């Protein structure tokens, strides 16, 4: 296990009025313009989302257990039990503040809109005097980060392909509905059960947003340090950022290392914007050329040359085929890579 791989759960960032202070890699974005301010603080109603929240005492319908099973962008997640049906569920309880109110309501509205087998299903949403409670289906398995690090599990490509194909299916679904996740990472992907062959679920939409074709580019800094796309760092981006984060997940999944890492966030940001990353030496023969080709075409600095979700789903590695050689390769990926992969 690489000693520098660190859990990024506490590195979730969202700031609508600020971008990282790193003059070497960051193009500053003016935060004083009316357009910027309007874009970053849109409510769920302005985003065209219907918000369904009922006011009640959660204890009337659910027995909340004192068993902490995780933390999300804004709150703790505990086990709970539906008093009538006895169904085992999970509840994410969030203290609403002036700073997080819009984002929390947007997350709820987005999750209520999404209906996908690999996205955590919201059962109920209750608001009381202190909290907003999001009641969800229960996942008993670990998240992908813990599986790879804590369990020292090195997956084979066949298993990894199934996991990645499921994530891709979600990304394609979201993008077809103008939803940008903005914080895809291994910690936000959990297994439905303790069986590593069980379905995966994406569990956190805390900084997801709606961004339609033709809208002004997103500018708010959102995401996690080691998996954030270069265009987010530079302050002008769209849905393509999710595909970069997917590339980071695939690299980590198969190498147990992060492609971009360093002693500080500024150093990591410099690496990300450069687009230069290194494969461990063992991958020269330990990984197929198909999966390295797949990663190389996701970790592309220029978002317009990065694979889309649709292109990625048609890639030879995902389809389980041998990669087409020679001049026919561009039929698999129409956007050629713009950097050279390096191996140490």
C-alpha cells in the first residue's frame, strides 16, 4: 500500500466565492460580478427541482439507532428502523445553517429526482426544529476506499471493470439529465452488502448541481483535493469534470495509489493542472494496455479532449474486448490524448 494515500473524506471543499490561492496554476475568477453570485446561490426551485420535505418528529415514524455508520458532506449517518414496516434504513441528519441551507435542500431535491439502481435511494425527508433528516436505503458494505486501503485488497481488472461500469452508468444517467456530481471519489461509493460482488451505490450528492447545455460555465470550487479536475481549479468548468474524477478512481482502484498526491493541496493542484502522472513500475506488465489507455483518455487536462461518459462506456476495456490497434483506435475514442503517459 502506498504510504502517501490518505483518506480524502475530510477534504471535501465547496466555496462559491473563492478559488485556491495558487498563482502558478489557478486562474483567478472574479467573484464580485452579479452573474457569478447568481450562479453560485441558485435554489432548488431556480434549478427546476421539486423539493419534498415534511415537518414532523422523526421519532414518530422511525427509531434512530445510536450507531454511526458514516459522515457525509454536511451531517452524520446513523442506522434507523421504520416503526411500521420494520425496514432497516439509514438516516443522514443535518443541522441547517445560513451557509449550508441552499446546498442541503439542493441535495435533497436532486436525490428525490434521481431514480437509478446505483444511486442511494431516498425513502423520506423530515424536517424538525433542529435538523433535516434524509432517510435512505441501508448499505451494509464498506466504501470503495476502505476496501482498497484498510483491507489491502488488490482487485483484478475483471472485478474493477464491473465496478467502474456501474459508476459510468450513473455518470451517463446524471449527465443525460444535466446533473453534475462534482465530487466523485472512492469514499462516496459503497457496496450494498458486505459481499464485494454486490451492487455499488453512490451515496453523497452534497455538492452536485444542475448545469444545462448553454448555461454559463460553473465557477465555484467544489470537490476533493486529490480527485478534483484541473478545470475546477482554474475556475471554469462543466460536466466533464466528473470524467476526470472517474479516471482518478480507476487509477486508485487498480494501483492502490493516487495519480496526483503531495504534501500540500497547492502541490497536488500543481500536479493536477500539469496533467503529468506516473504509473508504478509493476504496471508495465501487471496492467493491460486497455485499462491504461482508458485511464489516459480520462486524465486529460483539456476537458474537450477527455472522453465523455458515452465514449467511455464504448471503450474496449469496459466492453471487455481487446483494444483495436493502429488507425482504427480512434473509432474507440474519438478524442485523442494530449499528454504522454510516464512510468517510474
